[in-house]
């Protein structure tokens, strides 16, 4: 009996120990498997590389939006600046219309005084230098990025520059007593023609860039010049100052000025009368008794 009890005790002890060992091994195995799973399974938020990538994406997105809105603001600012600059350019071009009309008056007055001495002299250089167009008033840079407008403005720039060159050529010819009379007359014809031609080019340029309605603004500028061709007061008449070959309406009809006034006879007659009046004033002496247009005799 005792022997049987001992065997049963040994069996139970062995079974208990084996069960405990087996359970321990199973738990250890489960722990190891969990560790393997955690180490091998991807976890976006625990993976350092993915976190850095996420941060980079967010920063890149913010950078893009900041850059985009900065670009939009800069473009808007640039457009406003260009608009202001182009409006200023238009205003300067309208001033050139007045300058050209003034040139027409002076050129015609110089011719009348030279005709009276059969071109045996030449106008003082200052009068011709003043005819030149101030090229710094043409700002091509405000049309950069607008190809068609730039081309139109560049063409006008070349026309104005050529006029300045022709003024200098005329001056050199007039000063040279060995240059024939016909050449000097041709030079004056060129300068008078160019006044009208350049006015037409300014009208064309402004209408192409800013619209046809700009033609009215140019006419207003011209009318201002016609009615205020000189601010001088106290001019002194001299003998024969009002006796010269006057400009005729037929002559004006051949110029762009007639077209600008839609060939209306009354407007052309008024223009012609005021032009001759302005030439008459330029043939006088100034209030100091000096010639307004001084001719240097050979």
C-alpha cells in the first residue's frame, strides 16, 4: 500500500513539473513571437524614417504655398508698377506731340528768315539742338515681357532717334556755305515732314497700345500746344517781321495734321492761322531786344 502511494506521489510530482515546464516554454515562445512581430511589422508612427518623411512633406507643402502666394503678390505688384510706368510713358508721349508742334513753328520760322537772306547764313546751333527729342522720355523697359507692345514702342524709338540724327545733319549742312541751296531746302522739307510724320507715329503707337480712345487725348495735347505755343511776353516787332511766305491750308492738307482733324476745313483753317501767328511771334525780338531766332551770316 505504501509502495502504491509513493508511486502515485512520484507520478503527480513529475506531471506537475512537466506541466509547469511546458507552460513556461509556451509563454516564452509566445513572448518571443510577439517580439519578432513587433520588430518586423511596419509601424508608420514608430518608424523614424517615415516620421522624417512626413515632416518633410508637410514642410514642402507649406513652402510651396508660401512661394505661390509670394509669387502672386510680386506679380500683382509688378503689374501695378508697370501700369503706373506705362501711364507715365503715355503722358510723356503726349508731351512729345506738343514738342513736335513747337518744332514745326521754329523750323518754319527759321526757313523764312533764311529765305530772306538767300541762305547766306545759318541759324544759331542752339535753335537746332532744341529741336531734338529727349530720348530719355522713351522707356522701353516698362514693356519688357509684352512683346508686341515692345516692338511697337521700339519702332517709335527708332523713328524719333532718326529725327534727331536728321537735325544734326541739317545743322552741319546749313553751317557749310559750300553746301548747295537745293540740299538745304531739302533738309528743311525733311524736318517739316518729320514733325507731321512723327505725330502720326505717336498716335498710331498710343492707339495700338492703349486703345483708339487715346486719339482724343492726343488731339487735346495738340490743341493745348496750338493755343499756348509760347509763354514769352513782351515780344518786340521789327520791320518786315510780318512779311514772309505764309503757310497755306493746301500745304497743311498734305500733312498728318489735316488727317488728325478729320480733314475738317474749319479746323484746318484755324490750325493754319494759328501756325502763321506763332511763326510771326518767333520772327520778333524778345523783350530784351534780342532776336528770338538768331541767324549767323557767312
